[in-house]
C-alpha cells in the first residue's frame, strides 16, 4: 500500500527529532570540562584532620622530619617519635610529605605554617599534585567563609532598670534602652569584648 504524504512527513519529522534531541543542551553540559578526580570538600576535610593530628605530634616528629632527605627518613621520623597509629596514617603519604618538604614555598620557621602546608599538600593522597591539593583546600575554606558569616550578635548587659543578661537587638529587653556603641562611650569595643570574655 502506498504511503500518504502525511505519513511521509511524520516519518521525516521523527527522524529529524532523533538526530536533534530536545535535551541536547543538557547532554553538552554534562560533557563540558573534565570530571573531578576527587571531591574538593573531602580533601579539605581530610586536611583539617591532618592539621589536628600533626599539631599533636609535631614537636616529636619535626626535629627529624624537617631534615628528611629520602622517603626512609620520613618514615623513620614518625616511627622514632612513637606516635602510635598515626605513624601508619602518614607512612602512606611519605613520598608526598617529602615532596612538600622540598618545595620552595615550604615555610622554614613557623610551626603552624609548616603543619598546615604539609597537611594540605597530602590531603588528596596523591590523586592530584600537592600543589593542587593545597589549592583545593584554599578554595574550599574561602567558599565556607563566604557562606557562613555572623548575621546577628548581642552583648551581656547590666541596665539601670535592674536587668542583667543578654541584650536583645542591641538594647535592654526589659526597658528597651539602646546600647551606646559610639566611640568614646563607656561601651566602646574594648569594654564590650572585656565584658563578653568575663561573662561567656
């Protein structure tokens, strides 16, 4: 049976639709750029964990670690320091630690800076380079700072009306007397911070 012109037209439109799917844009979006090798938030989280561990053992490990010339020296510095299970944690990253120690940007004196540099360098566990690992950590911390910020703050007050406690909207919750925050007032910043430190 011979096909009508309407059937032929429908068939052509169907073939055209198959060649040009409606979700073409979403397919291109999925293909754009390289897929991440490792999740950046995991790297930052592991780096923060390493920072805490290294801060605990650094005084025992650092004297030998900072002089390390080979992988074996890195391993020995953790073994000799008697840091328990932490030795295995960092033995896995011995090559990365040595690489971080050899970098020109490695801090020469500051204890905290040295700890942070090594922790951030090894946090990706070799999936990316130590430098990329540090960059991930830095970007993640900057993102967190942008997301989380103080939206409101109150003070501990002692009002002439007899109220003692936290303020509400920078005023006394009982009589609504406002906290004077102008420079030179009894409640300037230094006084406020002293009061807060005593009462929190």
